[in-house]
């Protein structure tokens, strides 16, 4: 039995998968806000309750909103700030008395979809997170590619390629740079772009709804978004050439992306053909926690 935990900023979710990938149990609790010791205990409590209910012990993988330093073993780049600087893996292994595998939550998303989701049977899968932030994960032959610094797939903090007049001035990013992919392609980035060009403050969902109803300004905003996403994904394709690109996060629910992106990517891809498939996730919001369980693959 494989146990997976999605350690999120607002909730902690556990799943138990059988050997066939079927979910045996799912539970969630609220994340103790800003309290690292309480977060450890919440994870331990979920594991103990799941194993008690199912009557067996499982392997444990955990998806986190950050990265484990490969030199110190401490958590970095986490938007759940109470995890930063903490030896999370070591503490959980001591508490749970077993080996624990950690991975970035975007890597877990990509792994889930590569094993038994929209990317099954593909040699290379690039999983994209388009939500409050922009992240990504790379899976090669059903194994997560983490990289020398543990940041493989983190395309959200690459600069947007080929910025034109509509992209200027480059928006500042919280990472200290300007013009990062995330500043344009996240949900807040989409809203900010609409505000700059149309003068109205709308959520990404509202922009999509109004565009579908014929609002010209909202349609223009989405066309800018798709063109930028096409440029950014083309850079990934030129380096990795994944058979499957899977979009996750809140913005991935915009069905128009799957119709329009191949045409937007194509002109920037160094090829006379475009065989890459851009697909929605088979497991939806469950992919992150499922991928954590599949870290024991």
C-alpha cells in the first residue's frame, strides 16, 4: 500500500493507493497555520488513522509547496513559510519511524499523470501548474527529474520569451526579478494584465466568463494570455520535446486553451511539425496527492 500526502497551505490531504492504483481511502484536515510542530503532528495523525482503518502499514510520499535543499536537507522556496529552513524529511522520519520521500507538489502532479493519467505511456511528460503561481514538473520514463539543484521544471521564474510592446513594462516578481513567466501566466498575472490594458479589476474566472459572452476587452486579454503561454511553452518544447504537456491548476480548466495552444506554440517551435499533445489532467485536483503516493514507484 502506498500512502501519499499533499501538504498544502490550507489543507493536508492523505490518500492510500492499492497496488493497482485504486484509491482505498482519502482524508483531509486543515493545515495548522504557521505552526511547524503542529503540522508534523497533523501529518502523523493522518498516517496513523489511515493505517489503523486499513489495517496495514504503507510507504509514504509527501508533496510539498517548496523544495528540499540537496545540501542541507532543509526546505526552501516554500509558500508555506513555516516549512522554510526546517528539516522536514528528517523530522517526519523520526516521528513516523520509516523512510519518507519528498517532492515538490508540481512534480507530484506530473508523476501522477505520467503513471496512470493523461500522460501514461509517454516517455517525457511536462506537467504545468497555472494557478496562484506557475510551476512545473518533468517526468522521464515514469521517474521525476529533480536536477542538480532540485529545481528541474521550475519554468515560472524564467523570463517571458520575446517580450513585445504589449508585455511592457516587465512586471516585478516576488523573486526579485522582473518579467518572469509567473507574472504573466498565473491567475493574479492574468487579472493584472487585464487591469493594465482594460482598466477593470476582474478575476481570471470572470474574464473567461465575460469573454465567452462576447466582451471584446476580456477576449483580447485571453488572446494575449494564450499567445504568451504559447511562447513560453515553446521554449520548454525546444529543450525537452515532451510527448505530452498536461495543464493543471485553476486556469487549466479553460477549455479554450487545449484548442488554441498548439497554434500559439507552433511558430516558436524549432520544427516543421508539432506532434506534442497539450491535455487536461485525468485526475484533476487529485493528481498532486496521488503523485505523492507514486513517489514509491
